[in-house]
């Protein structure tokens, strides 16, 4: 059965929305002896689950699903290990391991299936622009932030770039 490799160890950044992994963190996909392990590297920056504010009454960024959300964030960032659909299935498997209720798991899973394409593309655009989500050094001050353009700004930049290449 799928399982997490150890406890998740993170530290917050000053923006109050993003966290940095202080140690590698992993998840065995399927049978742990099969060797299919996702490892999120130390220094990876996550927001756990990106949840629009109007649904936070039901699902928050952090909760019982939090560890699975970190694995999902990494798979969406990396994009070379698994497809988007597989990443979403691994997220769902992680939520099963964590004991997320079937109704909440169903809601979260289908939310990422329906709306996650935008985040998948944003991560691709961020990587193409040189943005790094794996910090080379650990922040030592609680006042440090990460300078990631928000999703609307990154989408606008990508649309302008595409338009300039067409014109």
C-alpha cells in the first residue's frame, strides 16, 4: 500500500502562504517494495493546497490532506515524473493514506482534475522563466519571502508572450 516515508518538516516564509521543506519528504506509490517513490527535495517551496478563498469554508490550504498536497505540488512543479492525471491520482492515494473522508477526498480530487490545468501550466511557465521553487539555501530569517508572480500575472505574461510571437 502507498505510504509516506517520514514526517513532513517545514518552516514558514514571511508571506504567511508559503512554506519551505527542511528535509526531503517522500511517498511510496503503490506497494512500497515496488520502488516507485516520489521524493520532494529539501528546500522545495509549497503552499500545500491552492484553494480559492470562497471554498475555504469546506477545504483549507492545510488540513488532513496537507502531506499529500506537498507531494502533489512537487509533481505539478517537476512534470517529468508523472503526467498531470497520474499526479492527481497520487494526490488522491495520499489522501486515502492520511484518512481524508471519502466526500472531502472526492471534492478535492475533482477540483484538481477540473481546475488544476491552470496550475500545471503556470508551473511550466514559471520554470521556463527561470523561477526556482527549490531553494539552494534555507531562509534564516522569518522575514524572507519568495518572489513568485501570482497566477493571474503569470498568465497575462504568457498571453502577451504568445501574442508577440504570433504578431
